[in-house]
C-alpha cells in the first residue's frame, strides 16, 4: 500500500516540462507502445551502440515464402532490460527488413525501405525491442526464429541520455514522451520481476502525459529520480527475496 500512496502523491506534486512535436501512429496499435507492453511482448530488450550493418538478401522469409532484402544490425550492449545477449557476449545481432545491396543470385542492386521499420546507422545509440520469428501482430514473420526488431517503435534512438517512448495523452492522442534512459532501463527490469508494481510506477508517467496538452512531454530530472528509485526498490525487494 505504501507504494500506491507514494505513487499517487507523485502524481499530485510533479510538474512536467513540455515541448511540441507530432507523431502519427494508428490507435489500433497503441497498447503495444508503452514501455512495459513493449518489454512484455519481446524476448530481448537492450540498449547499446550500433557497431555494424550488413546487407543480406534472404530467401523464404516473407509470409508467402518469397525472398527480400534485409540487413543484419549488430550492436554492442550497454544495458539489458530483458533476456540474455548472445552466448555471454556483449554483442547482439538482429535482422531488419529492407536495406541496400546486391542480390548475389541476380547481380541486381536492391534498395528497399520498409514502412514502420526504424532506420539505423553505425555509431548510433539505441534502445531496441527484439523478438524471435513468429506472429508479431503485424504479419507472420521469419519462422526460422531469427531475432528481428518489432515494427513501429521497436527502435528508439538515445540522445542526450533520453529515449522516446509513446503514451496516450488528453483527447486520446498519441504523444512522444522523452524519458531518461536510466529510468526506462530500471523500470523495464523491474517489470520483468514484478509486473504489477512496475505498472504502478509507469502509471505516473501515463498520468503526466494525460495531464499535458502538448504532443511531446519530457519527464523532468527530479521526477525521473523519484520514479527510478521506486523501480529500483522493486528490483531490490525481489533480489532480497531470492537470496532468502
């Protein structure tokens, strides 16, 4: 109960810095775009820096069994929110649809850009939400089980130690919410251990977004500290329980 009380007090006391922007996303997919929903739907969620991008023309990857241009993206992992990176290494490689390169079978140059597919560049810091092959809510995907980024907001750039997440604001508008990376990482890790308590923390973010009239909301440093502390408490409590 003390967690519920503290969260409700935070809603009443905090002030949000606002900037303006726009974002166009179907409300049909709103549920998947909050941080904890994204974490829940993915097998591996990490932050890191893009190390390489390699074009690969793959066969038998579409729902109809056809081929298409793809790109293998490798990132050096900084923080793990959920899952385990490759074989103890601090590198993760995953596939995105599209890319530019030469089809080795035909010799033709291919260039494909896919809607709702995040663009990557070497040296970029990112938060990524990754899944194994299978139905992902958009289409049946890559039955061979290769790691791939989920469509939509499966990739979010990290800039100035902030990451962009999407929540619903007043008037049922989808709003870009700038959240400090430490808060996003800690809250995601807490959700893996105790989803219900983590949801209470995330509900504060949702309340701040709902109360604001702008299209973009930035979580203030002071609010971030308090929310991160609440999320860290969830992690600590579960760690203590495991050691008892």
